C-alpha cells in the first residue's frame, strides 16, 4: 500500500466531499486478480483522500477557532437585537457543535492509533500489557486421558495425541473444503469491530463497512 499510508478517520465519512472522493477512486479501471484490483483501488482511494485532507479535513481545531471568533463577533450584534445576527449565531453554534463532535471522534481514533504506534516502540507500558496477556494465554496444565499434565513436553504430547485422534467425517470434510462465498465475506466484514485499529494501509473496518 505504499510507503506513506494515511489514517482514514471515521468522522471523515460525515464530511462533505468524502463520498465523492471515495467513489471517484473506486471506479478506476484496474487489471489483475480480485485481490490485486482491491489493492489498486485502495491505493487510488488513499491518494485521493491525501489530496482532500490538504483542503482542511484534518484541520478541525483551526475550524473550531474560526467558528468561535465568528460567534463572538455576531454576539456583539445579536445583543443589540438584530434578528439576522441572532439567526446567524444559532447557525454558527450548530456548526460549532458538529465540529466539536468531529474533534472528539478524531481524538478517540487517534488514541487507538497511538496505542498501535507506542506498542511498536516496546515501552514499559506495552511490555506490561503484553506480559499480562502472555500469562493469561499460557497453558500450565491440561487434563488428558484422566491425567493432569503439568510438564510442558507431556502437555505438548497430550495435545498432539488428542488432535491426531480426531476423525473428520466425509460430509464434514466436504463442508470444510467449500469455497468461501461472497455472502460469508460480507457477513465477516459487517460483524467486525467498527472501532478496531486501522491496518497498515490506514483503512479500518468502518471504511469497508460504510463503502
């Protein structure tokens, strides 16, 4: 996906122009197998969104400052009873409320991205989380053929013996070897956590669920 992936924030999906950028990138004619076509379309989408971002999509704090300044200016007129100024103040406050919500969404997703990046730095905090997960996932004992196994070589042998003894019926094997259907893929995508951390290409589950 290139050397400079973007972080596709969820709140972009509620901003004017976002859908047009994605749609125009998605109709790009590509060649190759289905996976190669998908990669090319994501690359085109990434490039479109990078240019679109430069137009202010990520500059929410600056937009909030500008709206606050406009509100203060209009309030000085609305206090004098100007009906037009009062209506404009209401509209500006509505816009401000929307921007504040977008800023909250931005920081929420940034915190998840920061977790991913800080984890790669191997900080003490990440080490503590990783060690805790390792302790929870560690298998210290298993019960096999009526015996409690606590020695790791015996645990390994017990697990190997157990799975080697499993029998797959012919009809079960047929089901396991069936090609994955488009409906199954769609179900897996739609059931995935919408707020999960984006992948290396910068696109999270919310992007695929919304497009």
